C-alpha cells in the first residue's frame, strides 16, 4: 500500500488563509443553523412520534376495553331474565329465624281444610351463610304426620315459588292406632335476600 505524504507549510497556510477562514466561517454558520433550526425540529419530531405511538397504544387499549364491555353487556342482557327469576325465588327478610317461621307457616297444613294432617312441632336454624347478595339458610323441621302429610309437605317444597331444597330427611314410623304415625326430621336449605338489618 502506498502512503500519501502531505507537506503543508506555513507559507501555504498564509497563501490560503482567506479560503481557510471562509471555510471555517461556513462550517460554523452551518453548525449554528443546525443547532438552532434543524436540531429542535428533529427533537420535536421525535417527541411527536413517541406521543403518537403512545396515543395509538391508548386507542388500541380503549378499543379492547370497549369490545370487552360489549361482551359483558351482551352477557348481562342474556342473564337478566334468569337473574330476575332467581330474585323472585328469594325470601325477603332480614333474619333467618323469621325465614324459618315463614317457611313453617307456608309448608304446614293448618290453614288448609282439605290438606292431610301435618304438624310442624319445632324448627331450628342450623347455619346461615352469606353468598354476595343472598344468604343460604339451613333449617331443621320436626314433623308429626302420616304418609299423605309427608307427600303433601314434599310436594309443597318442590312446587314452592321460593328457592327451597331438601338437604336431609329422617323418617321414623311409630305404632299408633289413629292419627299421625310418622316422625319426620327434615333439613331444608332456603335462599334469602339480604336486606338491611334493623
């Protein structure tokens, strides 16, 4: 490889001093012009580009959330009827013992002249568990009846407009000449709407 040797003397510099000075001035003017005109524009452009990217991310996030809300709204509309039906099946009240007393009146045959003999001797609230907007109450009922009264009781539970379910049933037959010959212990679960407690 051939090396190039530059021989610049002071005489050469003096000879081209005006050209060198003009070149330096032009370079300085270009640097000042770049720093005052072009650099701020470039910085502003980068700032605007990052702002636009940020806005585009926000827009895509909002679009995603809007599509999710549409799906949620559609699901709510689908389940609204079922929720209304479920709400109608909840007992209204604030106290599980009030619920047990109401349920005892509802299921007994005392007020029905043509109903079979069914005596609810005692009732007891066993547990009460909250589930969001409703409460699940488990109650024990002690009955004296016969097979027709038991059928009547179970049919009333099954056909009730309220959300009631038989959880456990114990049946004991006793020897009697007349009257009820079955002792029934039944545990019922009922759903009660949570209200404001006074």
